[in-house]
C-alpha cells in the first residue's frame, strides 16, 4: 500500500470518527448525568477562582485533569460554561485523537518485519501465495487502519467519547505514551531520543491525572521496557522517560501521600474484598468481564444498550478469532497464525504487549464488586480489543484472498465496511439515543429544572427540594443529584452554609421543605427525585 493511499484511508477514518463523536453533541446524549455535571460545577468554580486542583474530592473524588481542561476552556471562553455539550466536548476531542493514536501505535507495534516471502508462477498464483504467507508485520498498514476503523466505529468508544466522564482520557494517554515509548527505544539520533523520551514521560505522567484505572499501567510498561534492554543507551533512555514521568506525576503523588484516603477511598468502597466470598466474586467477575464482548455487556444505559455485547457481532467474531490466533501464536513457537508465514520477534513482542494490556485493563473491573460487567472501568481494554479484531480481519482477508477473485474480495470488503459504519450509526443514534431509558439515566429532568430556573427573573425566589439521595453522597451539604441544576444555573459555591441560597435559589433537603413560605407560586418550586 502506498503512503498516499494509506493516508487517504486514514483521513476517511478520522473524518468518520469525528462525525460519530461530534454529530448532534449538543443534544445527544439527552440531559446531563450528575457525575458529568459535577465536573462542570468544579470547572466553573476553578475558572472563577483560579484555584485549579490535581484532585477534586467531591462526588467520591476525581483526578483533576478533565476538570482542569474544562476550567481553562471556561476561563478563556472557549466553551460556554453552562451548556451540556461543553462538558462533553473534551471527551469527543480525546476520543477522536485516540483513533489517530491507535493507527500510529499499531503501525509502530508491527513495524519491524521478518524475511518477506517470495512467490513464483503466474500473477494470480503469486498474489494468492503471498496473501496466504505474509507475516503480520508485512500487513502493518492494514492492521493499523483496521484497528483505527474498528475503534472509530465502536459503540463502546463512541459512547464514552460523547459523555463527560474523565475515563476517556485514560486510553488516550496510554495509547500515545506507548507510541512515544516505542519511538524512544527505536530512535537513532540524540535529538529524537530526547524528544520522544520527554514526550513519552509527559503523556504517561499526565495519565495519572485521568482515571483510577490508569494505575494498573505501570505493570504493562515494566513488561514492555524489558525486551529493549539490549538497545544502545537503554539505561539513559529509560531513565529519561522515568524521570520525566516522575516529575509530571509528582503533584498528584504528593497529594495522595498527604491524603491517603483519596488514593484508597473509591477503590476501597468498590473492592470485591468487601464481599463475603472474595474468591468466588473474583471468578464470577472474571467470567462476566470475559463474556461481555460477545455475550452480555454492561446493563447500565449510560454505558451501553443495556445488556448488549460490548462489540457488535461482526466485530465480535473477528475479535474472538484475533485473540485466539494471538494466544495460539505465543504458545506454539513453531507455528504461525497462518501456515507458512514468516515469524519475527517484533510480532511476538507486539502480541505479548497487546495481550498484557488486555489482561491488565480488565483488573479495575474484575477487582470491583459493583455493576459487573462494567464498560467504564474496563475502558482500557478497548484498544487491544479493536486490535485483536483487526488481526482477525487481516487473517481472514489473507485466507480469502488466497482463494477468491480480486473483484469478489473488493466487493466483500466494501460491503463489510458499509455494514460496520451503518451499524455504528444506528446503534448509537437510533437504538440507544432514542430509548427513553437514556434520558432517564442522564437526569434529563434535572436539566429541564435548570432551564426553567434560568428562565425566571433573577430576583425571583426559587426553591429546589432534593429528594434524590444517590448513594448517600453529600457535597457541601447537598446530595450529588443536584449537580445538574448547580451547573446549569452556575450557582455552586464551595461553602456548605453559603450553598443553601445562591442567586435567590434555595436548596432544601426533604426535611426542610416546610421552610418554603406559604403562597409561594408552584412555578418557582422544583423537586429533584
């Protein structure tokens, strides 16, 4: 494949990815979930006060990067500070850039090939022989493009790219940090070593400010770095990466040392070791996580079409084929994925890296004891899952190309692409977005309350009674479900006493509803249930 053709395909994939992540972002998903709203609330306050944090303790505590990005956008008026799509805009950008990162990473993973096969005979015979015998490294363009394509059209990834959850930043940082690391250890000049090393350290260090699941990634990089120990200047390269990572991650690390409860708090709440039978729970969670790709996925409408597999069935089949072939390839050193194909150490490293990433990405979900399977806590698994699907697709294509006419292959390929793209659109924008459960799960009623309050004169006394007590979480004296109203009315103040009356909006608990003066118009009384 020529470079021009490859980049034309990449441009098409990125255009598709951007469309599926930005199209109707102002209205879809409907509403604004309280976790998203709390990010927006904290960002509003940080923009107004200039007090940016590495960790925000509200709403069970959150690493600060996503909120700080929002706060900067609000402060410099890059985004409107009370629109629901503003909270989701950074996620859509990160999701789209992750697709580009996957293309580059997979291309780098399979960059170094072994000896290329040679075929003889008539042109058609040569084509079929080469199709069957090509090593994966010789198919790096197809692998990188397909991995990016599958990620671009994945409902799983589209959903979190359009939701204001900080978790979408975790695969973004890991993909780009991994790509920079591969470039670092393969760099030839001193300048490129410095550039790739500093870049890798910055992006990887920033990852610790994204999402709790990112904490499993040091195990992946320890396994990854080891095969490069014979690289000239290995120690200096590794030290450069590690020292930059340390310096970038130092502020949040220092915060955790000073506030250990923030580090262990949410993890301890959700740990399966709180259950009566942790070993049984571990086995159960592992099975549920393993079958979520093709059998039964996350049941939460915010994360998925409730209970549907995380992968659409054509991609799911290719994923199973790819992961089976990858595991077989590692455990049978004398046999390749496709008979007679050439082996290379680079392929083994790439596959081991992907399998390790996949297994470690499952840990945040498997070790928790709530809502399993859980698409958000498993978010790091998305990238290797799409790459395994690409391996399955490339292998199937090679086998088919060795048996079918070129025109048939082209027609089937075009049909497959059309089916996947159509499926991505209909799954998200029709089957999911139009389901009434989605609006319910995204607190659309609270958004309506916020808009009604904003439509009233500023001098009018408004009363909001909060009956919803989601998980018993209370921030500044108020239950977290009030966050969407706080965001839309921009009425948050970080003071428990002052928060009760802001901008003539009275926030009341159910026991305080009697404080509403008699004769108050019903149009100024709102209930959050």
